[in-house]
């Protein structure tokens, strides 16, 4: 018997999360200079970081030899002011992925179950199985969450329900009223994790205030990130807002110092740079139109998206992806999500989008 063979069976059954291919890796594989590669695979902000966040991050390096504030006082104060909540309702994470992991650590045990939708974020089943719990996948409807199917999947073993809105990787969106009605149907002892990593990309007419629902639904956890619209993907900063009792339990199992001093400082500054977020959303809107127009011209189907990415049907996803990589264009194949005919493409700058479109034309020949 080896040490590895003694690991719990549910851990040995896991497959690691597969991130988007790094630019440096493709450069090594193909010999294409990094400057000649376009990455549209990981839903990063093509505008980069907020200038305010960059300046704050650089200044924070002066304290790099000291541990960060483990309670994230300044960041929690900024978030509390922005959303009208108490600091005790907040959980800070190393990206929102960390917030999801912390939720499963706090509320799942072996024998418990978590419900999530088909075609939703891969971390939900990974985090669930890692706790020795059981993942229950509810069938999607039109590549989107079917809340009726999810409600029907809840039983006496269910402890968490995950909802991604907008959803990754399909970009589908649920109106706020539908989620609010769903919350009223969920047993009060089941935690509903509403993953809003892409909420800043929603147009005004689609927006709703989930955080305001926490007073009526103390079993609601709203998870958000500063890695997407705020451009802090490399610094990793996410947060959760919940009832104080829920946040307290999550903070008991949260790793100490899970958000660096640089990330915390950048996040405080980024939250104050709404102009950057507006420019990001506008670039996304224009880029989405640029890509969908090209897909129409090419006769390709796509899933209407409310995120900063779009999923397009190309036939053989792996084959087309290889052809794009050979041209120095990185997108995201999603066969692992049960969508082998599709590719997920992040919205880039206009020139990056044009480069992808040209490469896609050649790849489809």
C-alpha cells in the first residue's frame, strides 16, 4: 500500500480543475512569441487593472514583509459602506472560488449533498466531492438553470444549493424575480450560494439587489469577485455577503491571511473606481456585438451571454481549438462540461476579437 492509496476514495476520484492555457505555455509549445499570442480563455479583463488599484497595490508592497490584516478591516469597511451591510456579514476570499470552497467546508460533511445545475461552474462538484459529500446535478433547460428541477432535487440530505447568475460557462441569466421566488421555496436550513462573479456586466435593466434579500432569507450567501470586471484576477480577491451567523461559521474555517496586503489594498481602490468598471462594461458590450456579428456571418450558433464571454458551437471543439492554438489564439474548450461541440470565448479588446475571428475562419475550413 502506498501513501497515495490511503487517501480517501472521494479525493482519489477527483480530476483537477483545468484552467485556461497560459500564454507562456503556448509560447513554449509553438515557438510563437508571447507578444504574438491572444488569450481569450479565462474571462479576464482586457483593459487590465484599474489605475487606482495598480497604484494602491504598488504602495502596499512596502508592507510586503508583514502579514496582512487577517480580518481585512479596511476592505470590509469599504464593502460594508458600498452595500449597506455590517462587516460581520462579510467573508473575504482568495478569489470568489475560495469563498465557494469555504462554504462547502463550513456546511458540508460526508453524507450531505449539494445541488447544482448541469453546465454550471466546475468548482461546485469539485468542492462538494472534496468534502466527502454528494453532488446532485439537476438537468439544465436550454443550457440554463432549471430552478424547478433544482427545487425538486432538494431532499433531507441537501445542505447547499449553488446558483451561478450569470452562469459560467454558458453565460445564461436568470431574472432576479425567479431567483427570489426560488429562495422562498428552499428549506431555511439549506444554504443557497448565489454566485454573481459576472454581475457587473449586466445591463441596468437586468440588475437586481440580491444582497437586500439576505434580511428575508438568512440562508442566502451572495458570492462576488473583483477578479473579473475589476481586473484583479492575478491578485485573487473575492468576497461573500451573508447573514452574520453564516459568515461567522465560514470565517471560523477560512484560512488565516488568505488575502494578501497587496490584494486588499488594490481591492479597496478598485471599489472606488466606478469609471473603470463602466469602461470595462462598455468594451464588453461592443466586443460581444463584434463576435456575434461574426458568428452570424459564419453561420454559427451561440448561446446569448450576460457575462464577459460567449459560448459558440463550432462542431468538433477540440479540433477547432487545436487549430486556433496553432495560430496563437487561446480560447476555452468545454468538453469537460458536457459541451464538446462548443468553445467558450472571452471578450477581448477590438483587435484581439478581430484576431480570433480571423483565426476562427481559418480553423473552420
